[in-house]
């Protein structure tokens, strides 16, 4: 079985590991990665119109935004300097609208998503925020259309298990962060019985096809992705019982 970790090399130092992203994949692997992305786009293009009314909002998505907000406040509450935030796999833009509408001194808030319909829904929501509203870009987490060091914080919730080359995505996220910038990433916690049942069994079955499987990275593997990409002070926290999630944070 091909695992997500197959092309991770172990760095001697904490420097970004660009070779893991640039290793040339074989034709089968290229095909697999393309299939996973196409599947995600189709799934979310068709879900975009009802996404905000889904039961999963209460179980998973809203708790994720609250967790992000707690961590963002903890970090920025005593800092008056404005910050630029990118949310990857932004969905309908609820989290970015929360940031832009919060008292925190956000300057530039951007959401990026692979699904065009999700981006359109996010644009409509942003129009309600008014001044300082987030902007949205249709794009792929593995190929971020930003210069090195463009943001102070990158967030990503409930999206990462759809990425077919997870290490490459983390390396890309680190690339666009400024020194002292932070990555905060939330996904399903599958390292206990409840989490395994919810994420490895039900959600993975619901969201995968035989050729396009999603993958919830275990706690330790997520940590190793961050460390291999060159993040320091990597910290993790689990939250929730019946639909457990975990956040992994790293500093550039
Ligand atoms: C379950 S939604 C999560 C949305 C939002 N972050 C939240 O927590 O409500 C997953 C999102 O990830 C997006 N996505 C999947 N693969 C992606 C990729 N390769 N690059 C960027 N976004 C992707 C999907 O289009 C979808 O909008």
C-alpha cells in the first residue's frame, strides 16, 4: 500500500524540506493525486449550496472555528500589530468572515478553495461583512498563488484529509508564512476508538471512491509533517468527544 509518508525525507535541521515536494512522482501516483482532487472538487461543488445548513456544521465545523478563535486570541490578544491571514480550504468562508468581523486587528483576510462553487458562496457571504471583507481565490493547497512570506497566519480546517500529497501542502503553507508566522491546522482526530469510527470508518467511506481515497493523518504523522516542513514549537491539542478534532500549530 502506498502511504502518504512514502516520499518524506528526514531533515538534519529545521529548515524547510523542499525536496519532499519536488520528488517526481510516477504516473500512477500522478493519476491518484489528480483523482483525489477531482473527487474533492466535485463533492464540494455539489455541496456548496446546502453546506451552511448541514448537520456537520454543529458537529465539526463550528467547533473548529471556535478552536481557531481561542488560539488566535491567545496569540494576538496583547499584540496591536495588524496581521494577514490566509484560510486554505475555506469552504463557504464562515471562518474568514468571523475573523474579519472580530475585534482582532486583521488587515488582509483571504480564503482559498479548490471548489469554484464554494468560492462563490464565500464571495456572497463576504459581501455581507462590508468593509474589510475577506477575498477568495479558487486554487489548490499544494500550489498557493502567493509570494514567499506573504501572511502572518495560515489556517486550514476539515480540509487537509482531501489533500493527496499532504507533506507538500504543509511545505507550501510554510513557504508563504512570514518569520514568526503560524500555521494552525484542524482535522478529524482518529487516534481513539470514537475518532477512528467517525473519521476512518464513516467519513472516509462516505468521501472516498476506489481510486480517490481521503486520508486523516494520525496525530504523530501530522506532527512529523510540521517538523519536516521546518516548523518549530509544534503544539497539538484535541477537542471534542463524539466528533473529536485536533489542532496542530507550528511557528516559522
Ligand atoms: C469540509 S470543507 C471545510 C471548509 C471549512 N474549512 C470549514 O471548516 O467549514 C473542505 C474544503 O476543502 C476544499 N478542498 C479540498 N481539496 C482542496 C485542495 N486541494 N485545495 C484547496 N481546497 C481544497 C473543499 O473544496 C472544501 O471546500
